[in-house]
C-alpha cells in the first residue's frame, strides 16, 4: 500500500516537473511572439502629457483595440501580436495623432510623439496668441462657444448667440435680418474685429454690417476675446476679437448632418454638412438656406450660405488648409415702425465671400512656421427706390420724390436712395515660432491691401496698402506663473506708423480637484488702434470731403480677473474688472457760414460744409461675473452678469442730445446678463435661456416732437428641446421670446414677438 502511494506521488511530481519545465521553455517563445510599443507623449513645448488615451487597432479587424493611458510622465506601454495596426493617441486639448504600424514578432518599438494643440477644443484658445495655447494659461478674458452649445440652443445666426455672453450687447435695426451692431465692453460697434478661420470680415476701418446674416452653418467653435488685441491682429481690434472657426472632418467613415425646421412668420430653414477623413485629407462641406416673411410689411428675409474646410496632412508636422465661405442675403427694412409708417421698398442686399489658405510646417524640433494668405470680398446694396411716406403738409416740396402707390402722409419724409459699396481685403501673413520647454518666441510679418468702391466716393476707387511686423513672447516663469508680452508696429497708408504693446500674466494660486479646487488669477493690458474708414480718409464730395490727415482711433484696455473651481470642478466661478479708454475718436464736423468751424467752407458750399476730425474721448469701466454649475452629467446651469459704466467725456460735434458729454455711450446697457439651464433625461435634451438687457442711452435721431434719448430694458426668454428617435434622427423645436415681450434693441425698431419652430435633425455615418 505504501509502495503504491509512493509510486502515485512520484508520478504526480514527475508530471508537475514536466509541465513546469515545458511552460518555462514555452514562455520565452510566447513572449517573443508578441510585439511591444513603449513611448512618451509630449505637447508642443516638449512637456509630458498625462492622461492621453492610446489605442492600437489591428487592421483589418473588428476586434476591440488594445488601450493604455499615458502616465504622469507621459509614458505608455502596449503589447500585441505581430501584424498591421493603426496607432491612435488622443487628448481633449491636443490634436489627434494616427500612424499605421507593421509590428514583427518580438519587436520592441520606442516612440516619442509630440502632439499639437487642437484648435477646435474648448480647452484651447487660438485667437489670443500667435500659437494656440491652453485656456488655463491665457491672461485675457475669453468666452468659448462650442458646437454642442450651438446645437442645444438651436440658434441659426451668430448675433443672438453672442448676446448671451458677458459684456456683449446688440443693436439690431429691424426684427429679421436688419443691420446689427455689436458692442463689447463699452467699445463702439466698429471696435471689435470679426474673423472667420482667420479671415477678417470687417469693412476697412469699419464694422461688420452682415452680423445678422452670419449663419452658424458649418461653424464648430467661437471665441470672444475682450480687450485690445491690435498687437496681435492689427487695426480694428480696439475692444476685442470675435473669432469663428468652421468644422474640420474627423471621422474615417463619412458623416452627414442634416437639419430642417420651420414655423412662425413663414420661416423655413435647411442645412446639410458632409465631413470626414480620406487618407491624409480631412474635409467638411456645408450649405444652408433660411427664409422668412417676417411679422409686418416689408419684413422678409432670405439667406444662403456655403462653407468648406479642407486640410491636407503632408506629414505629422506639415499640413495645408483651405477654407472658403460664401454668404448672400436680402432683407426688407421696414424702418422705425413704432414712430413712422413702414418703409415698403427699402431693403439690404449683402454678399460676402471669404477665403484663406495656410501652410503650417516645422523645421526641427523647436521651430514652427505658418504662412497664411486671405481675401474677403464684401458687396453691399442699400436700396429704397420709392417713398412710402411723405411730409404733410410740405409747403416747400422737400419730399417731392417718386412715391409708392401706397404712400401715406406723415410728419417725416421717406427719402429714396440707392447706395452700392464694394470692399476687398487681401493679405499675407508669415510667422515663425521658436518653442522651448518653458518659453516661446514668435516673430511675424503681415501685408494687406484694402480696396473700396463707395457711393460716398461717387463711385471712385480707394486703395490702402498696409504692412506690419510683430513679436510675441511667452514664458512659463514657474510652475504656476505664465507671462506674455507682445508688440506690433503698424505702417498704415492713412495714418503712418504706430506701435501698440500688449502684456499679461496668468497665475495659478492653488491647484486642486476636491471641493476647493484650482484658483487662477489673470491680468492683461493692451493698446488698440483703428484705421479711419475709407470714406473718412478718401471722401470726394467737395463740400463734405474726407480728411487724409486723420489719426488712428486708439484704446487702452486693462483687465484683471479671478477664476475659482469648486466641488471637484463641477462649479466654476469667475470675475473680471475692466477699465477701457477710447481716444481720438473720429467725428463729423458740420460747418455753416458764420459758424465757429476749424475749416473755411470752399466756394459753392453755401448750404453747408463738413469733414472728419479726431475729437472725441470716452471711457468704459465695469466688470463681469460668471458661474457654471454642473449638477449632474446632463444637468447644468450657466449664469453671467455685466456692469458696464460708460461715459462720453469729450464730444464737441455731437449731432444728437444723446451724444453730449456726460451721457452714457449709445446703446450700451449699464446692466445686462443671462441665465441658462440645460437638462437631459434619457432621449430628451432641453434648455431654457433668459437674457436681461437694462435701460440704455439711445436716440431715435428724429427731430421733435419725439427726440427720445433712452431705451427701456427687457427680459427675453427662449426655450429649445430635442428628442432622439433613434441614433440617426431627432425631433427638434424651439420657441423664441416665449413670454411675447415687446422690446426694441434700437429705438423705433420692434423685435420679433413670440415665435415657435419645429423640425428634424439627422446624423448618418461617422464614428
């Protein structure tokens, strides 16, 4: 019995030894059959990137990819069988990296992947620096709107979307498609530079008249930067920059987005967008159509948009990009119907085309270069062929013009006119950036040609050639402190050579992700310049000529802010204080025989004479408060409030009582704000948004008996909702001015009443 037991034990031990020995021999062979990939992920400054997602997908295969996450030192390790793979590295603020690999058995491959910042990321800012930067290092006050916010709000034009941001106020002359002015932190409507994919949309020295027509079709991200930015983007950026970025294809399977809705006031709208990746090419093409009858006589609106964004990756650090956009619109302008009869024939017809082509490339590990060419073409028609109302009685025949068959007597004249303007801006920018671990320096040059054919020039052609050189330095002085400085020398054909500086700092007072999270401070100072408009410099009317000796309008802006994160980053509270001064503001001086005037009227101008001078001075000071609270994954609350105390300090040529010194600047409310609640439950997504605009100084620009100088405040509430029927289709709907509040952004021009719209949204393909 004992012998049998010993035999069995010997057999078991022998079997165990054989198995262990065999496994030991097979293990190296098994290990050698797998390939390993080890590497490190860094950002453009060569700093380690923790938290990047690394995926290794076998080709062709439907298997799940092998995944890893980079460590605090940016390192990662993957193991897989021999074969062909696609390696993908992704991070929320960095550009997606892809590479196809052929792995041999037992191969051990080392990689060092340097990722560029992703311009369309909500945590990356593009418009405040020569190179994209992380939002946490920006010294400027910046608001970012993403495609998700645009879809949730279901807003189709950019103007009402911007109104929900701190410091932004609007003045729209008409309910649908009327000329809309944008005022940012007290600045004039022509003090904010608007760019789309880097191409300027402002008229030379002027505002963007087509803001109400600028649709959100194909738009993926919007950045609003407050404060003078002329050191970086040149003339017109006196009080800030609105930078619009269109979509870039990001899915290997083509993605088709389509949307259509309609409703109140005879409104119908449709949009389609096709995007994707095809080898080294990314593409995104969009088109939109919008039409409405309006809420009264001559209140129609028609808009068509085409947009394209094409990128070609030559290598991982060498790429070309072409962007194109065409926007054409026609809108009736009924006029100040609260004070006068409607104008039955007046309308605005706009057609804007913009194009930009860029080449981004590197020469070595530390040098990045960018070449950018752009052109924008702006066509404007302001037309009122027939008089719809006339002065009654009219003893002197002042309103003896061709009249509409439906013309009615009034206390005012409706003067017929036809004004055609055409502007063209074309330019070239080149810059080189040296990037080290904690430092970057950019040196750049820009050349721009501005052309215009204006009605005020009697159809004559005006041309202005400008050039500029700029430098920008960024330094991470410590782990908590980032400082920046920039300087631009602008050589303008109208005002000569001027230099404008900018400097700022962002300091992280505290890090943390618990209840008391990160605390950041920021400070920024900048100077801005604005060239005179073409008619101000080149006007040809002998009695109302331009002034070729005009100086640039100038601004000095100072911002100081704090940002606090709370409750594991679910709450973010921020506040800014600003003080802005605007100098050498151009005004028009009217001179009459016998009046005090710095210019002697020439012969033949017995009925009056006038020209432009740098005379006015103004200031704006105040602050913003903003809060974001993420209650749950699909439940959030956003709120902001702005106090904007503006004053006219010097205005010797005021044409209206609202513009005299001591008054607040026109159409800029002292108090404004917004509140928005977003909620999602299962397949439902909805939001309710309220906008508050306080009383503001305004003018009807009518002679007595009106002569109003104040516009009452208002609250407007909008709601939007969507319900997902399937992965591909959703029902969408929204209501604007839910409470049917009567209000006017500009005195005499009533805004739309309550309006409801319903439609469908489709998403086909993609990943």
